[in-house]
C-alpha cells in the first residue's frame, strides 16, 4: 500500500471518528415511537423520525425527500480529498453524511437532538432502566452507556446518573 493511500485511509478514519464523537457530543438525542421488534432482534438498527426509519448507510436523497425541507445544512471537504461531509440538522434530529466524489451520499450517523423524537418511547432525559425495558438487553452496558449492535451499525445511548443524555446511531 502506498504511503499516500495509507495517509488517506488514516485521515478518513480520523474524520469518521471525529464525526462520531461530534455526533455523541452535540446530540442530546431522544427516541420516537418504535418498530415492533425489540432493538436487539432487529436485522438493521434504525431511528424513526417523521414516519421514516433512518439507518446508517442509507442513501440521503430519498431521506431528505421523506423528512422535509425544514433543515439547515453544513458542508465541508473531506480531509482525504475524496468527497464531502455534510450535516443536516432538523428540529430534534441531526444527520451526518459522507458523499464520495462521484458517488451516492450516505448517512454515517444520525442522532436525536432533544426529547422531540423517540425510539420505542425512549427519549433524552428518560431513565436508563426504562430504555432497557423498552429496547431490550444491550450488547454492552456501563454506567455511561448502553450499546446495541447489528451487522452494520451501533446504537449508543449515552448516560449520566442513570439518565439518557444522547442517542446516536452510527456505522460500525
């Protein structure tokens, strides 16, 4: 592998890590009404918003059409020089997106930004115990987070003093 390609891969890794960190830090995420299957039993993890299920890896254009045009958008060049990063902010929701040059823009992570949205009744400000009761047993649990995984994504509920402070769905 060439040195330049190796640096590009490292740079993309750093960008994605920063985006996921920003998603967790900036989002006080709250869930909305949930799909029928328990989160742990679902083939693909997703967050519902305005009647649309949003999963990491989803194409962005159809989502924007379904979610409406009441968003703000921020755009930045990828540090690896291979595309652009976007952040679409709706009331109660934030989408983090990567668009490779000449390729389709996809969701890399999504989070709720307040208690205006919910997954299976779990919202930001809700109790961790209630989240486990609603979503099922997590794949990982600490004092600071509940983590649910599927084959392609990770749903993280950040906790402080037993209260949900953020809900973020991101690519693995």
